[in-house]
């Protein structure tokens, strides 16, 4: 198994109220993106960072600190599906499986990626999404399960109905998937939704339609999956990381 990671790092992060690319905002002395790459290194054979806003700054920092990391460029900010589509031509030919994660989740742990990979293998999955259970699911996408408790899809907050908003199992934005299936499903994503964006989450329901095996690995440590959208969340994440380091 040859694993390649795609890190989605193209967004500006307007709520950070800064011209610095979102993924370069520091937590505990290092940019968010630095922590994610470090967490992935023991798991992956290759790492590909998808850049967009502040492309030159992001690529310069990463190249200086991680010489073997590759880059792809998302020219149009049209959603996470568009970001992954931009990376597909740059995947290594010998890559068999792909891990996808966001560049604004600095608390991610190597252990989570390893356990998700083990879950993928043990369950004979074609695609595994990492989920977690939250008392208040807020604006996260919900994991929709069928009558057999199998993963049926992911419903984005803006597209969820009243019953779906009550679901407490949420999508972390981390996926482990066969490369060939990723290529097949990403090109089938449409932007028929409230934001007119290409949601990567749609690869779940497309995979189900193709009769592929879809599972969820539930990460109990939901704090480690926290995404950063503003300065207050960045400060909170830094407190969590410092507490983690002191244990």
C-alpha cells in the first residue's frame, strides 16, 4: 500500500482578519500547516499540499521545512471537491491510497491517521471517513446512516433538514480512500447545493451508489479534530496543545 496525503490549504480564512494565509497562522510557535505535515509524515509515502491564496508564502515555508512535500494549485476557490480535483494530476503513479485532510486542523494526531488506516484495512473498506460525536454538532456536516447503521452520506449544515440537524455524529473532513475510487468519484461531484460549491463530502454518497464499501472511523478525542476559523479558536487550540504537551 502506497499512501499519499492531500492537505487542503488553499483558503484565505477571511474570519482570521489577516492577509496572512490561514494555514500559516501559528499555534505554539509553528504554523498550523506545519503540525499537520508532522502528524502525517509517519503514515504517508508522499504529501501533497493544495495551495491557493498566498500560494508563494505557503510553498516557500513548506519547502524550507519539508523538502519532499509536493504542491498543487487550486486556481478557483470553488470548494473542497475542486481542491482535490486540482491535486489529482499530481498524484504519484504508484500511489494506491489517499488520505485527505484540511490544513486548518493543527491538533490532528499521527495516532488518529494510523487507527483510521487500520480500520480501513480491517473492515475491507473502499473509503473511510473519520467522524466524531459532539453533544452540539453546530455547523459541522452530519454523518447520515441508513436503517442498517451503515454510512449513507454526509449532509452539510446548510443543506440539512430539521431531523438531520439533530444528528450528533459529524464529519471531521478526513478521508482514507482508494486512489482509483477517488478519481472516479471526484469527477462526478456537482455544485447543486446552497453554496454552489463542489463538496468533497459528495464522494461518500457517490461511492455508495457505485456499491463500494463505505465506513466511518469514530475518533473519541473530538478536540484533536478541531478546525480553526478565527483567532479565538486559534487561541483555544493553542491552550489545548500546551495542555497536551504538559501531560
